[in-house]
C-alpha cells in the first residue's frame, strides 16, 4: 500500500469514529483537533523529505559552489597581487628610466651650454682681435694723417710767414728760412 492510501484509510477511520459523518463546525479546518494527527504525520513526512533533499543534494551543491568561489577568489587575489607587484616593478623601472633621461638631458644641456660658451668666447676673442687690429691700423693711419697734416701745416705756416714777413715787415725772407724758424720753434 502506498502512503497516500494509508492516509486515506486513517482519515476514513477517524470519520467513522466520530459518527460516520463529518459534522460542520465553526472551527477553521486546519485548527480542528480532528485533523491534528494527519497534519502532524504529513509534517513529519514533508520535513524528512526536505531534510533528505537538503542534506543529500542541495547542501553539497551549495558547499561545492562556495568552495569553488573561495578558490576562485583566492586565485583572483593571487593574480591581483602578482599584477600589483608587476606594476610596481614597471613603475620603478619607468622612474629609473625617467631619472636617467633627465640626467642625460641635464648633461647634454650642460655640454651644449659649455660648447656655446666656448664658441662665444672664441668668437669674442676673434672679434676683439679684429677690433684691436682694425684699431691699430686706424691709429697708424691717423698718426700718418696727423703727421701729413702737421707737415702740411708747417708748409702752410712757412709760406704764410714768408708772405706776412715780406708784405708787412718789408723783409726779404725765403721759405727755407721760415721753415727753419718753425722747426726751431717745434724743437723747444
């Protein structure tokens, strides 16, 4: 016999014990004490079936899923830690390369500045030498021009002195005498 058939027999026996007919009562059927025995029986059967399903099939699956997730999370954390370490190493390498590049840039800038300073000094020295040479040439030309001008002035002065002496003083002076007199005055 099946379980359902047995339950039907139990319900039928309970009804016969109470007079064979079901009397209408004012009590809500689940709270009617006549049905307590069958309700408890089905409660125990349902609880046992649910417990069996939970312990044999559902809880092991949930436990497996939780363990799998725990393992996956641990693997993900390990991978994240490895990636973090790699990123830190990459950052350190980048910072070292950046520092090296800055040092090389400063070195190149210092070398370029030193080269430019040397070129400027060399060009300044060349320009100074050219200016000194041009200045020396100009001074030499000026000295020649001054000497020529002074010689010309002497000649003009001697000629003027002869003309003045001959014209004003009524003397007879030659240019040679006037030139000698001027040279004698320059020699003092």
